[in-house]
C-alpha cells in the first residue's frame, strides 16, 4: 500500500496506472489483472460503438470488483476534407497505392465519417457501473462533465503542456494525466498540434505550478524506479503504456512484437498514419511521408487504411504504424501480473532507499 492524493481519490493501493491502448491491447483481462493487484487498469474505448463499450465494461466488471478506468476520445467534429487527385495529401499516397496494387478510386471514396458520437458513448458508460472516466484529445463539454459528476463518476483529462493542464483543472477535471512527448501512441494535445512539447519529467515540474489537482505522469516510464522518481518529484501516480504492450495479455501482433523486441528502430512523431501526431517506431513510411501534409484526424487514417491492410497481407511491415514510447527498448516479455508485481516491488524498494 502506498498512499497518494490519487490513490485516495480513486480508492486503489498503488499509484500505478496501466494506460488505455486502443487496438484491443488493453483488454479486459489486462485491466482486471492490474486492478486486482491494487493498481488501476484502463480500458481503451475511444473508437468503440456504444454496444461494444457496454460489452467491454461488463466483461471487465465480471473479472474484478476493484476500481478501473475507461478512456474516451474528445474529438472535434470536422467536415470531411474535399480531396481530389491533385490534393497534396492524396498525391503523397498514390505511389503506395500503385506499389501495393490498390485501386486508387477508393482514395476518393469518403464514405466513412467521424468517430462514434461521444454523447452516445457516455450514455453507454452510464448504463454500466463504471466509476472513473479518462479523456484524451481535448476537454469534454461542460454538459458531459456535469452529467458524469452527477453520477458520481471521477473525471480525468489529459494534458501535454501546462496550459492544457490548467484548462483541464478549470473544466472540472478531478486529476490530470500529464503526457510527455516521450509517450508512445497518439499525442493528447489540443491547444497545439502536438509536434513538440516537454518530456514527462519537465512537464510534471511545469504543470505542478499551474494546477493543484492530483497529477499523473506518463511517457517513457518503464519501471518502478522511474515511478518512484516521479512520485518524489510530486506526481500522484504514473501511467504506463508501452511497458504493458510487451505483456502476454496485450496479444500484440507477432510482427509488431518482433519489431519491438529487435530494439533496432528509433521512435519518432509522425502524423502520416492518422492525421494526429503519434510516437511510432521510425520506418520507411514515416520517413518518406514526413515532408507531406496529412489530412486531419481521423481522415488520414482512412486514406491510409487500405495501405495498412494490403501491406499486412504482403508482409510489408515498413508501412505499418508500430506505436511505441521512446523508452521501448526497456520493455520485457512477461505477464501483466509479473510486470505489475515487479513495478510494485521496485517502487516500494526505491521509496525506502
Ligand atoms: C499502442 C498504444 C495505444 C494507445 N492508445 C491510447 C488511447 O486509446 N487513449 C489514450 O488516452 N492514450 C493512449 N495511448 C497513450 C497512453 O495513454 C500513454 O500516454 C503512453 O502509453 C505513455 O507512454 P509510454 O508508452 O512510454 O508508457 C496509447 C499508447 C500506446 C503505446
């Protein structure tokens, strides 16, 4: 047991949060293992329909009676961009379509629209017994915050700089996740495009002066010593994504896991896969696409989705996004149980020494 303002707020034993990881990686099994050990698991529900949300929440509730969180995206509604074959966003992708034998006409087939509606996702969550909701990519509307709080749900927003953290606090966030630029996956940024910003340790220092709510450090944290350091520097908890990506329960695709275990590539921020900056293993696609403008999130993701499916089929893995934090080379294959227990042991001994 290690008490901080955050552990008291959410009723957990250890200031350790398993990050939400879209793509099915933070499964109900993983979330319940972490929560049952006294940490806080988080389900990634950002791109799921209300029906899928209810299923995931109920499955997790059947595996643990301890607190766990669920995560949603606050994505601004955008109009579908008008693209034609002369648009830079399209022209940059045509060589990949040609190389992979994909019919280019699908590039203009903009049938898909925005992500699932946040209000209906919230209603789905309210129909279950969820008690903690975390948000990324923006600040939820005052109506949503009010509705959640009226239902005694703890609301936690994500920030990538001190200004975003202050806005989260002002908007009613009960604690704030501080995502450093070293974090794996998408940047949570909403006041900037996210292609820059402080690392997790500096962000903690800067944001601690801007907010009084409990703070959660995330980005590049892979072991208990690092968690202890963040706690000593004022964090109330730490959130780990990439470390959990290596666990058996993440069921990462074999080619993705192989790339992670090779430790060969550097990581970089790229917006070429989805339209939003995200930290990935640097590869041919991220490098070649760097000079080109990307369509806004999530449309770039739709434009590139055919490339990803065909490249997977043809085993051309240099065209796929392998999300990873900057410290991914410290990742170890193990179970979520063994990782969580190790983090607890390391945190405990580092706090004593
Ligand atoms: C594969 C992957 C998927 C992610 N999906 C989400 C998500 O759905 N929602 C979210 O708030 N953060 C997401 N993140 C970011 C994490 O919440 C967290 O900020 C990040 O993993 C911390 O950095 P680390 O990976 O170095 O631990 C994702 C990260 C990874 C690696």
